[in-house]
């Protein structure tokens, strides 16, 4: 009796390895741009983990090479499980496809096709070399992780934008007298630093700097004390068309690099940041800037920290977004709701967004 060909289906070990690869990718989010944050796992010929790797900072090794190096000779006859199709071009590093072929692997399982035409074609190259290749494994789950914003940025030729705000239950960002500390609780504020830790840049307007004088840094992550700066800091970006921000503002200290963009047009700002290698932006500006991004339909994800407070007056979390009728309201698909102490953290994206939609599957 002939056994059925099961090579077109992932094994349980490969599915588990793909989930591990997603976790590995998450650990390097915000540290690899303009390259994607990718995770890779090598399984030996018996299906046991032989090597793990994640993309290193730009110019250094990709995830596949890191995992193969750790696996060593155990890679021969085994399987590479990776979140993104192995690249097939020479940039700052050599093609990952050639490293995979040289390692003597028998099979490659990946989640997402590479949307970059310069780097694509890895799967075809591997098949021509005699490897079995399976695409689309855990695709949707991987795109909900570190790879989703990068893929969206490549397809749209602009950074993926996450708008973060903290507000009261009735939508106020501060009291009528201007006091805003603290709208959200300590748990939410700590979570914001974790969010900053995985993006490439933080964007604010001049009004936010003049009102709050924020430092816009990452503190208290990875076991550090709440006031300790993280080793890696995102780029700080101030949109200041009228040159209102004074040189002694905290955003100009030496804790991180800061760029001032002489524009009030979000599309121009995002184009300039994309050209600098930025792929994921955290929009922390006030209600006016948020309204401008929303009106331009440039918000890809919303992260809201809602405090169980009622003010009845004071600045709103969002100002004019060019919406005059309910029919034009931005409807959000809710992706997650988490309780942080008494606060609620709500993650949503505009309905119809393709930021985390699976790419076409190619087996």
C-alpha cells in the first residue's frame, strides 16, 4: 500500500516551530528596520530543535543564518521553519537561499511570501535546488505579530502607523484646567514603554512638545527600573512647520536621536521617515495631529488606554478628522481588549485594513 504524500501539510513539530519563530521575531521588533523582524528555527531530521535565530540589526546576519549557525551539522537533512520566505538577493549580506542550500536541508517551511520584489524568489530558488518547500504555514498568526507592520509598510511604501492615546471613559485627554497627569494608571504607562520599545519612531506635533515637554524615550523595560533608559531608543520625530519648539525641550536631549520635520502634511512626513528606513511609527501626538492622520486615512492601528474616569469637560482625545456624518465614521475592528489594573487597553484597526491579512499562499 502506498503511503499518502504528507509533504504539503505541516507536521505538529513544524507548527510548534513556527510559533516559536514568531516569538523569536517579536524579541527583535524595532531593532531590524528597514529589514523585517524574522524568526527561524531549524529542526533536525528527527524533528527536534537544532537551532534558533532572529534577524540581527541591519548589515548583520538574517534569522536563517543565525539558526543554521547554531544548528551546525544537525541541519543536514532537516527542516528550516521561518516566518518569511528566505531572501534571494545580495544586499548588505548574501542570499539566505544559498546558506540554506549549502547547509544540506531537505525542507523549508515558511509563513509569508516576501512582498519585496528585490528579495523575492527564494522559494523558487530552493525548489530548483531540490528542496521541498511549503508556504503559508501559520500565515495569519505570523502577520499579527512582528512581521505585519513591516509587510504593510513595504506594500504601501510608507511606515505602518499605530496611534496611541490615553483618555477617560468620556473621551477626555486632560481636565478643563489642563492637568493631564495622570489620566491612565501606572500599569498602562508601563505598557506604553513596552509599546515604544518595538517601534522605529515616535511622532508628535509641536503642540504636544510645548504643552507636555515629553522626553519620548523607552524606560523600565527588560527588567530595568522604571526610570532607567533602555539601550535601544526609537527615533523621536517632531512635526513643527512653524518652528515653535524651543531648543531646550526634552526631546532634544542626548537620550535619543531627534528629527524635526518642517511640514504639517502627514503623507510627506511618512515618506521622509520611510526613506530613512522607518517601517513602524507610534503616533503619540495630541488630538490635532491625530485628527490630521485619521482624516488622511493614515492610521493603521489604534491602541487606546481607557481610564475609568469621567470629566465632562477638557480636551478631547481626538479633534477634527474631517468626518461630518455618521456614514463616514471610521469603524474599528477590535483585535484585543486587556485589563491593566482598572484601565482597559483596547487594540483595534480600521475595518477593511489589510495590515494583517494573509498574503496569497503558494505551495
